[in-house]
C-alpha cells in the first residue's frame, strides 16, 4: 500500500529532467546550464497522492524557502538567480509534501534538486 505522494514529472525550461522518478525521497539533476544573474528559469511539476490529499510545493536556493510555495497537483515555478547565487554549483531545491501528519522524510515527501552554474556578471 502506498502512503506517500510522489513527484511524477518535473522539468526545467531547458528540458532537464531527473533520470528516474521512482518514488524515492531525493532526486538530483546536475545540468550543464550556465545561467546569468537575472535570467528567468521556469519549472513545470506534477505530483500524485494515493490518498488524494492536498499537496504543497516549496522551493528556494540550496534549501527550500518556505516563503515560496504553491498548492495543487500541478505547479509552475519561476526562479531568477541573484548575485548571491553566483558560483559553479547553485542548487535550486523543490520540495513537495502532503497535508497529512506523516511524510517520507520528516518535513517533506519528495525533493528534486537542479544544479546550475550561475556566471558572474560582466564587469
């Protein structure tokens, strides 16, 4: 019997997707994409819950920022890297959880992280 929701699909605006989504806790996508400060990146996600509960998504850089969230089985997320995100490994984290009392991993049910390089602004 399945207790926890899963992210069924998630894709960034460059077409990057996790290599497999098998109901695990954590998936990481290491992209070869170089981003510029201020460049918009979008993500399309879809999740499914076997018990039909409301799903909440939250996201942010390196850790999920609870200030950015949405509810529903489908989500569209926009992210614009800032100067503080410049570096070889900038990780954008997306977490999804049900509104139930128990989760696959403490505070969330499934997490997908996308890794980018954010280039320094031209001087």
